[in-house]
């Protein structure tokens, strides 16, 4: 406590001060309904469980030989002690290519050769940083405008560079709104100063025809809607990280589409750490993303192969409960239809779930080694969720058997329900705690001109 105790020190909080709060909370205990803990009667799930072998009518699925995993990380640091309102944010998105063949050869060895695994993986990283609170790009503007200017500048400067891919984040944003062969020349953006909608904006920006305000491409991301004058603004930084992850995936998929669409692309699984969704204010990206992915499907072929893997959600908790009580056995998949959604989310209108944000459909799969994962996979056609029920059945996801095969082949004990590609991507993108945080603080001080 920041009060003098009369002896030159600071007043200390009582170590037993919490007991009063605990006693009162127990005395005023209320009953709450936790859906994921109610698994007493599971007969209603029986018809929704499919064996992996049932998902391939002819008994043979495509075998993938490569995996590319993408993960992001973000951190907000206090720029300098004594100025808690000044915060600086960092974002990283890492991509890791993994040769699945080399990984499988090591499974046959008594001891894993770290050199072989290192050579089997290739890594790429894109990093961004900007002041999130208490510091501004210039004098005389509020924090929302500061974010607009900083993010627009970053999107124009920061490039995703790997092998034959060398594009700025802004170029990838326009690619997302076009096709794999041709990026869009303009994207529809709503004015941030008036109700005017769907203004055709070129990469350099334009003016609103209704109010003459400046409209820039990154207004499409709507990040400033989450930016506030008070607080650290970690939420919009998280949204920015998710957008960068998506653009990295789009860039890498396009690279293979243009250079190896008949060789490497049909043999590569793209794995995103998290659900295939555009959450919160970034939801308008869902529709162009799904259209872009589906446009890569060639007649008579499967692909592209892409999935998201969730680490925390109500469905992850539900999946863990199903595995704990052996409702879902190894090698089995649960179809998450409206009935399951209503049960897990306690939502009386399950058809409203996910339709505005998800470009992949959720499934729960228990791998052959017992791991249980919630995966999201885009349908070959149509939309995964809609008011008409969407696409809950596995037959709408022809890439699913090959994806589940990779999940079975790349299990890891590095953490609960881990996948090797995701673990490697996380290791590439994650910020180290401790000394790493101190270094980021020093960098923030230098960038803000606050070095002591």
C-alpha cells in the first residue's frame, strides 16, 4: 500500500484480509448453470459421433507431406516506471514450415535428433510495434487518430518476406479482397466521420464523398472502435495481431497457389493457432476471407487444406469433459450441430451462432493418441454458419480426412493436446518473459524519446 507506516516503510496489506470476502461470498452463494459440466445424459450425442474411417467413402484420404503453422503474440509494456499511462505495444506473427516426412522418420528412432528436426523446419517472422496509450504520433490528435496513423504507416512499411513472397501488409489486405491471381484495386470502407458506407478506397486513401473526411484502407479493420482514451488498449492490439496472422496465411497460401498449385499446395496443410474467425470489430473480414479460400479450389482436386485449432473456449472445455468421461473415443469426431451449440453456449437461438464471424466450422476430434482438439475447417462451398443452419455435416468438408490424419501424425506432449507445427510456430512468435520484457521496455523508451 502506498502509505507510510510511521517507520519509514510502506503499509502492508493483511495476509488474512481475504477471509472476510471469502466468507461473505460463500454466505451469499448463488446457483449457476455451467453447461460443460452437465454430461450426465450423453445419449443425445450418440448420433452426432462419427468414426474417422467413416469420413472417407472410398477408404482412402489424401496424405499431406508438409505443414505450415501460423501463430501470433502480442505484448504491452509500461514505457517507464512512474508513467503508468504511457504504454507501448508489440505484435509478432510467426510462420513455420515443417516437413512431415522428416518428423515421422524421427518417431521411428529411439532418440530424436534435434538437428534433423531443425533442418525439417523453416521459420519466418513479421513484427510490428506502436504506442498504444499515453503517446501519440504527433501533437494535437487523440489516441484513435494516433492509432489510425500508426497502423496505416505500419501496413505500408512492414513486409512479409519469405522465399518468393515479398509484399507489404497493405498489399496483402488488397489481395484478400481480390483473388489469388489478382488483388483488388479498391476495397469498400465505411467513413469513420459520418454514416457514409462502402466507399471505394485505393491503397493511398481517398476522401469521403459525403463529408470530405479522409478515408484510409486500414479503416476497413475498424480497430479504432476498440481504442479508448483510458487503459492500455490491449484489445485492439490483439485484433491487430489476429489480422496480421490472417494476412500472413493469405500471403503464404497465395505464394503456393501461384508457384506450386499442382505440387506443393495439394500436399500442404495450413494450421492457424486459434479458430478460423474474424472476431469483434474485424468481423467484416470474414466474408472476403471465406470467398478467397474457396476460390482456390480447383475442379477435380481437393484443397486448399487449412484448419484452425482452438486452445480455450466453451467448446474446448466441453471437448475435455467428453474425453474425460470417454464419451468421445480415440479416432472419433463430434459433429457440432445446432443442438450441441445450444447446449454448450446455453443459447436458445443457436442458428445465430458464428454466422457473422466464423469462416470455418467447429468440430471436436479425439486423436488416436487420446488428445482432444476443437478444429475449425472451411466448407468447400457455402458458408459454415447461417440462419438456415449452415454446413454442420462432414460431407461438406472434403479436406477433413487429410486434416485429421495430420493431427494424428503430429501429436506432442509439449503441452496439453499439442500439435508439433503449432508448438514450433508459438516458439517462433512468443515474447520471452523476464529479461525479454525488460528489453522491450528499453526499446519503447528509445522509440518514445524517454530514455533515462
